[in-house]
C-alpha cells in the first residue's frame, strides 16, 4: 500500500470514529467526549478512562490504547485487522468502549 492509500484509509477510519462518537452521544446517555489532534483521537468516558487511537504512518498502522492493553492494526485490503489476533478494528473499538463506558457502545467503519 502506498503512503497516500494508507493515509486515505486511516483518515477515513478516524472520521468514522468521530462520527461514531457523535452518533453514540445522540442515541445514548454515554456522554463520551472525543478530541482529535492531528492523527490522534482521544475518547474520554465519564469515569475518567480514555481510549486513544493513533496513526503510525511509518508502519502504516493504527494503534489503539485501552485499559486492557495496546493493539496494532494493519489494513488487509478490506478492513483494519489486529496484527496479533486478526480481529477487526471497529469490533475491538466497540468492545473496549463498551467495557470502559459500562454500557453497550458500537462503532463501525463509514
């Protein structure tokens, strides 16, 4: 994948996360906050915990930092997958957000 293709796919993922946060806040009482600075999004929850999604351009990866640990994702041509488990990024993001928010939250690719 070229750097341009990586950035297009990675930026689309970050935009989907931002849209997901807006949708979740409109549809639930989760009251999550998201802040984007460059290639990083910090999602904050009422209990003070955070999820951090960060682009790693030199590796062409997206990293997710959560209470449960850190995860690295590469695009397989269709979706972002965990480099160790092969699990899909938005599924893992939903799982981690649900755990940290204490209520079901769902994120999806745009």
